C-alpha cells in the first residue's frame, strides 16, 4: 500500500499540498509515483506563474507514461524544485520530501475541497 502522510492535503488527481504559513508545497503522492513508474522528466512552471486549482501546471513523464500535474490549490509560484531538473527520479525516492513547486496560496479555503490523509488512503485503495 502507498505511503500517505498525516497533515497533508490530497487531491483526487494524486497531488498533495503541505501548508507552511502562507505557502503550499505541491508534489505527487507516493501512490502516483508508484503508478507512473520510473520518473524521467518533470515539467514545471516558471517562478511568478499563477496556478489555479483544478488546472494543469506541469507534467511528469515516466518510462511508462506522461501525466499532467493538476494544481490542488491556487497561488503564485515562488519556487520550483530545481533538483528535479537534474534528477527527476527523486520523485520516486521520496515524493513527499521532493515537492515540485512552492506557491504562495491565494485562497486557503480551497484546502477544504481536498482530502485529509484518512480520506485519501481510502480513496487510493479503490
């Protein structure tokens, strides 16, 4: 079974958000990286780009497939995880430590639309 961490918010498209103050760190879940297989490329937005909840903000490509990244919440990109440009496989090693983008959240109430760890664990079993 895929690892699910407490204290994060999860989307149905298998992205997570870790909230620290006004910022959200967005990445793919353990379930998603298992489903994708070996990640070979991560397409990320630019700093200062706006991301909108429910819209695509990038993509992850693996040896098996490519998958769009969907923003679980809205905000402005303040940082991208540059380590993934050289070593996209870090997403496979530990998807929760290797977030993809850091955003400044525009509307924290959007978090209410996401699942907690318990709900996501149940959802990803189906």
